[in-house]
C-alpha cells in the first residue's frame, strides 16, 4: 500500500501563484456584479515530513486555500505541484491516484462523519473506493488504524453519535490515514474540541508524523496551536500571504504589523504583565473591492502614503539566509518598524 516517495531534498508540495475567485451575482438576470478574490496569488512549498502552519482571521481564505489544494475547489489560476506533477491540470486516473496521497482532516468532527455508517464502514470507505485489498485485509487494516489512533477495534460496529468530539476526530484521522498518504491538509482540526481534548489530538498528529513521515498543511486561527505544531508558518490576510518563515523566527520577531496584532491578541500567561497594544484602526476591506496598495493599510498604525499606493511583494528580511530559514514579509516598511517585544507588544 506504500505510495511512491518524494526524492530527498525536493518539495513534496509546491504552490505557485494560486488564485481562487468567485463571481458575485445579483439582479433579475443574475449578472456578475463583482468578483470575490478568496485566494489571491499564494505561493509556498512544503517539504516531506514537515508542517506548514496557515494562520489568519476568519474569512481570510485559508480554508478555501486548503480545499483548492485538494481540488475540492477548482483553482482560477496558478499551479499546485505534488511530487512535481501539476494537480491543477490532473484529470481522471491521474487525479484519482494523486488524491490517494493527499488526504484531509475536516474541522467539525460532528458533521464530517456520516451518521448512518458505522465507524468500520467510515474508515474502510477509502479502501473500497480505491479498491485496495480483499474484505478481510480491509477489516484488518481498519482495526490496525483504529488502534493507531487510540481506539479499540471493537468500536468498528458502533456509530458516530456514540462518541465524544475528540473520539470522532480520532476516527477522522484514521480515515485520512487509511490510504497511507504523504500529505494531510488539516483544516482547523481541533477548533471544535475542548482544550483538554485538543492536546490529545495534537499530540496524536505529531506522533503519527514522526512514525509515518507525514507532511501537514495545518490551518488554524489559534497561534498557540500553530506554534506547537509547525515548522514554518504563513500568515494570511484577505487571500494573500503577508508573512512566512520558520516558526521560531515568526514568533520571536514578527515583521508584519498584522502578524504583530495577532501576536498581541494572545492572552498573557502572567496576569501581572500588561501589554501596551498598538490598536488596529478602521475596518477590514471588502474582498470584492480590495484597495490598490496594501490591503492592511487602512487598519495599520504604521501605514504611510506609499502603503496605500504600492501593492507590497513578499521580500526576504535576510537574503543571505538558507532557503529553509528564509523569513519573508510583504510590507514596504519592513525595515523601519520598532523592535517587537513578545511580552510587552509593540
């Protein structure tokens, strides 16, 4: 059941200028009145066995990006290369084979499992779809997968409504692992769970990554979870990546004002420490009418006229850094902002 593996040193996933637009229609004739740019020119790489954390406020396009990577949404422009093959152009048998190596863990463990199917049928379904193994081999595989995620094989005959949210998410993880994928897109996999259960599911995902060499695209709005899970972090704002780099560099020295605002919103562990937050001004622009310059300029306390005129490109803070350590930011004032104190804000 093992899938072909990526050559050492080569990216498992490459995303190049990916865009996803939706037509906004209105009037009696349902004509297109505007275009919503949910994903607007996103590029990044994911290496085998590594995790890219994707962070942003609700509505920034991160879940749409995850669905577009899986071809659950058709891209408007751009390329998604998996093992060097263009997923955006794959059709028929080629797309079917590629999807075997890319699986998804969905956000809501209550709606992502069919209530009319038993746990065994849910986890076995990918094996049936891809015609892998005999019935006996499939049952053995399901039993092994359930044990891997910390559930007893006896639960195969039970239904999803008999389980807690954390147990249901473990079932979802088992289903995602059924085809032995190389990449898992995890879309807010613990946001619907209690904090005590979140750590159990996150630690399970980390253990499976170590044991199986999995790569994750981990989508979340929770920075503390992303810091725990990720090797690299990408910050999204209104469909664009505004900052990306190694997790330690992003959290120690965020270079984009939006990233800093997200960091300052993290609760302080010491109640005696009070942060001097730099408040965000204005309102988020409509994704159907983005400004000409930086989309964050209207809310940014450091914005100048150039920010409102010039669309900023992702530029490295240290051009001499190795590719794996590159820290890039889309801000025309990236070298002028004051130093950031992660405890005091600023």
